[in-house]
């Protein structure tokens, strides 16, 4: 989801069957957007509001699946990027990712909450092995799966020329960090072009998973221009 006027961008990748996953994803996204647009006044404590919003999203998804057995087992990843003044703020749960390209180098700003990431951090797997590991779908934290969820919060300075990328694992399963950096570095002028190219690259890699990407470029005066990329109908 991209709401450049509010400085708000997010990816929520649903799980638990296609229909239920879509419900979890949309419920998480609309909860975050509603709370941030309503409560993020200029003097607000942004990390605190982000954390409360993510906890609220967790509760609503959890409640929804408790009340409808057809939705049992659903959940969602959640990676939120919010701009306020000169800064960016991230709230994150699950195995979607936030990246930042600055001066040509790409950094992943989030840690995946997954078994394979744990193995990677402990030196058991290489990063390039994560997407093909048989247990890659074992996620250790998600929104709506439990009554409580722990949320990672990050923040930093946003600089003119920075490009931020939020993406579901449908992108990173097929496209390596080097591939992502190559596309973001290609000096395309519009975030939409970058988003479409990333989706095309993931489709070419043949991943069966749904692909969601959001690309945000920081222009002069720290204004954000963002675009969402999703595969079109087959
Ligand atoms: Ca996925």
C-alpha cells in the first residue's frame, strides 16, 4: 500500500490460504493506515504510535480468526515505512523486508522473523540459500496468529536520493540482493518503473508466490514519491 500524501507505505503479505490471507493482509493494512492517519499529529511519538498500530492490527486479525473458523490459521506479515520530517520509521513483523538504496549500496533494514533467517544469523546458512531451503516458509512471528506480537521498530534519517523498497518474500525468493540493487540503481526516474521491473524480474524467476513491492524515492525537501507493483492478471 502506498499513501504518499500521508508518508505511509506498507507491505502486508497474508498467509493461511488464499482467501483468508487476503483478509488478514487487508485488515492489517487498513488498521495501520487508519490509526496513523488519525493519530500521527506533528508532535506525536511516532515509534510509539507505530507500535500501537501494529498491536491493534494484530488484535483485529486475531479476533477475526477467532470468530470465524473458516479464517482459522490466517495471519500476515507487516512491514510499515512511515516518513515524518527528516526521518523514516519502520515497524516490522514477519519475513517481508525493507531495503534502502543509498549512494549505490543496498542495505536490508529489517531482519526476517523466520527459521532460515535465524540459521543465517548463526552462520549455518548463506543468505543466498534462504529462498531454496525446504523450511523457508516457517515464520517465527506474524500479525494475528497470537494474542500478542513483538514488533521490531527502526528509525533513521531520510536523505534526498534514497530509494526504499518494501517487498514480500515473493520478490526475494526469485531475485537476489544483487539483482534488486541492479534494478534500483538503473537510474529509472519513476518509482513505478522500478516497481514494475522488480515484479517482472520475480515473475521471470518463476516463483509461485504472490509478489508485492513498494518503491519509495526521496525527492528534494524530503517529499516521498512511491508506487506499488503487483503482477497483473494472468
Ligand atoms: Ca509470501
